[in-house]
C-alpha cells in the first residue's frame, strides 16, 4: 500500500500516516455491466481495477452505490476510482435502482428494494475471478447512507464501512429538524435529483447545466439507457412526498405507503450492531444534523467504531471556526481525511479493525483549536442554567415574573451560507458572519462578560414557557458567543415545531436531553392563550470561550431562508415568552478543567 503522508512521521486518530513509499497502481480500463436483481431490475455498475493485473489477480474491493450518476458519458473513470485504485483496490460504483443508467424506480431514498439490492451486488463482486471476497462500503452523503445500509445486510464479504457525512436519521438530521419542514433543501434537492433521473443536470437555481449525461452501459448502452429513463420518468419528485409529511410515520401515496422510518439507518441499529461491521464515520459541527446523528450512532451501535466530528461543511472540504482567525484551516484537511479512510479500509481488509478498533469519538473544540478523544458520551459536565431575563439579559439567576412579546415575521430569514444549505446540494462553505444583523429582529438575551474561560461540549437544552395566539408554531433558538468588540459569533441552534412538543421519555437518547418521537400519536397542538412548555436540545457543539466573551441566546419564530412557516397560512403567531423561575432558560453542558 502507498504511504498516506509524506515528510515526518505523523499520526492522527490512532492512524500512522507515514511509511515507506511504494509505487502507486495505475488505473486500468473502466468496465461497465448490468447486473440483474431478483425481480428482474438491472443495475448499472462500473468497475475499475489496477492496470496490468490479469483477470485472476485478486484485489480487495471498495463498493459505492450512488443516486448521483456513477459516471459521466465519455469519461474514462470516476472520482472514487481515481482516489482508491492507486492504492491497489478494485472499485465498483453503481447507480441505485431507478437512477442513472439503472432500471427500476426511485420514489424515495433507500426503498427496501434498493437496500436488498446491496446483497446481490456484494454477491456479484464475490463471484468475480479478481475478487478476494473482501469488500468495504464507502461513501459521502447519499453514498454514505447506502454504505450504512450495506451493514444492515450482514453480508459475510463486507469487512467495514466508511460513511462520511451521513444523515443517520433523515427526518431529524436534514429534512424535518425539530419537526419543521426544510423547504429550501427539500425542494431544491428533490427537483435536482429528479432532473438527474431524466438524464439532465441542473444547478442550485434549477438552471440546466451542460452535460453529456450519465455513462451508458456496454455496446447497446444507448438503447438500454433510453429504456431505463422510461422507467424513471413517471415517478414523482421526492419533494412531492415531503410536502405530505408532518410526522415520522406519515406515509405519502407517492412513496408507495412507506414512511421516513422505513429509510432511517437509525431504525435498523439492531441488525447493524449484530453484523459487527467496523465503522468509520465523519460529521461536521456545521453540517446540518450530521453531528447529532453521529453521536446517536455512537450511543446506539455496539460495532467497532471511529466517529470523527470536526468544524466542517458537508463533505469536510471546508472548515470554519468562528472563534479563531478567519481563513485558518483546521486539520485534518481533505487529503489527510482520505488517507485516514484508506488506512481504515486497509485495517478492515486485514482484520485489524474488527480485532482492535474500540468505540472512540474524536471531536474538535472550537476556539481552543484542539482535537480530543473519548470512549463515552455525553462527557461528564456541570449543567449551568442561564435565564432569559428582563432588559435583554441572560442571567444566572431567575428574574421576576413577566414576559417578552414577539410578533412572528414570516419573511424573516437568515444567512444563506448556513448549515442546511451545505447539505442541500451546494456543498458550499458555512459562514454565519456577524450575527448582530439578525439578532436585532429577534429576542436576544446577552450575559455579562465571562470571568474565566468556559468550555461548552454537548447538547445545550432550551426550556421555553410560551403563550401563542395560534395552535402551532416553529420555535428557533440560537446560541452565540459575543466577542469583546461586539461581534456575535454563531455556535449552534435548535428548533422545534410546537405540535411535536411532547417529550418522549422512553427514547434511547434521553441521556442527551429531552427527545421527541415525532409520531402522529404524540401530537400536542397548542391551546391559544394558554401557556405551554417546549423543551428541546440544540445541535451539539464543542467550544471554548475566552474570559471577556459574553453568551447570547436568540429566539425566533421563523427562518424563511430554509424552513417552511408554521402555521402555513392565516395570521402569524403572536408569542409571549414568559419569565421567572419556571420561565425561559437554557442549560449549558460546561466541562470543568
């Protein structure tokens, strides 16, 4: 295998990334084939192996199953092969059913037919004369999710998976965080992938991009592609289904009676744990809800596991630490991340990962600029309560009884370069800038300057005592750090649709804070004019704030940039946020030195 770093000997997350150089393998010719599934549907697969290796030369294999086209017509390779074949691996990339050049239908993510296909694709790899019978599932975003479902199949050939920036629970982590429809990402992404299934590429604005289309398969590929596209055409965009979802157990007609529970990797934790498949999972503090999902994965699964959470956008190409100098890159950068993945894959193939990898969570602390590792989560912490008090104060002591009022403005939005946009198809950098431009239009509560450095690591929990004029509403809470010069830096946020406010006490994740089922049976509308309690976690974060900084909590009732307004019609809610000992407050997990 190749050295994965040059220069001085180095290690990170337990991996040695330097060693003796070996000559990289050259890419062989790309081969395409259709593989027929149990129901007659044919899947398009591409194979690239190291050059100059005969048909019987054995190779370990990397499998990637995508819905973003396995390759472009006229191109001699793909990004996955370019990355991995030089290290001696055979790389198989497939279009999942109903997408690209594959036949069948794709009504929504990871239908049961789609995930059952992975068994047969693994069988096909094992049967090839060049195969060692050892496979690692790899992927980013959608392909990370398919790698997760490969583990659910418990196939003997699967020796490990590397899901990068996956949506562990799609409802909570990306499409309906806090039960609020992510309308911007849902519509843009849904329509873009529907265009791909018509062999058309469009950008984030819905404008057609020049592209020769997906790579056909074999000599009769063009005719087969026309027939495959005919399979795809009548299927509605997944966005149509999202518009008919309020609860996790809703079953839109366009999804064939499936619910989002049916395609959540979190719901198949038990079979994944039984498989014992080693896992290396990456997430970003600022990538939608991937960090939240990774922590849940860490708690729920018993597999050998590395979880790595950094200050990244979706995909990990761009880091952002608002508490450090602008433009300061946070290691590991993308080449080192890829090197770590290849080392992990090598350990899966040789059996070391299954024998020696423990459950370890590696996380980056903002401000401090430090990587830390733990074998348990949440960390031991002191939960300090800060009350939302009169005079826009964030106070360590409860205030006298009273309230602040907020008329919800349905047009109020936020910065476009946010944690949701990056996972909605843009893959762009995250940068929330100076929050003062938004804080002025919200209820903002600011503490006195901190007298000493404070580390917040974990899930902050907000408790809102509210009275509304409507039966439902969207509630947003933002945690910020205010520098001595007044610049307010985004740290994290949380949201909850009032309809979902019932606390799910039986949740396996209650150790993280109050959880919600988002099931129809647990719906609790507000009663206009009566006070109600909404308590929910913010997305997890690790940040060290220096002495002299202030804490700030901001409350809002809309974010038009990303989320659907709740209620969708009628007069916007007029809200009262009640003060006092049982009023509104936030509990912060403080790590003592």
